[in-house]
């Protein structure tokens, strides 16, 4: 039996490549926000006030509860924290579009 190798842990544990990509982006954003809070010596209440969220929300962020955060909310928090977010898109494999299917034409003559 050969061990399968993955580029990231998310590729290994998520069901689809789409979910893995989303988790990678969210994880990176959460790490950047945690670093901003830690490096700024902010307590959770101060961070919550700055980001416009509740203290329990910051607690979830600091404890890495990734499933509770969507990309939109993390990007919004990053912007408020003074972080610039960029996304890099790379072509990883050849794209073959599915063949188009058309309904069979019928001749209707009056």
C-alpha cells in the first residue's frame, strides 16, 4: 500500500478541492488576524471593538474555530485591522469543459 501525499493538510482532510481551497484561505486570514491582535497587544475586548464584532467572536478566532468564519467576514476584519488582502490564482491542471448537451430538435410542421 502506497501512502498518498498532499500539498497541505486541508487537501488531505477536506472532501473536495473546493472546500480545501476555502479552508486554506480562511486559515491564512485567521493566522494573520491572530498575529495582528497579539503583536498589537490587544485584549479580546479591544480587538472586538476594533473589528466591530463581539468578544466571543474574537475568542473563537483566537482559538482557531475556522468553521465559524466565512471568507467575507475574515476579509472585512483584516481590512479593519489594516491588512491588505490579495489572492493569487494559479492554473494547476488542464481545464476540459464539459461537452454541451442540447435537446433534440424536433420538426413541427403545421
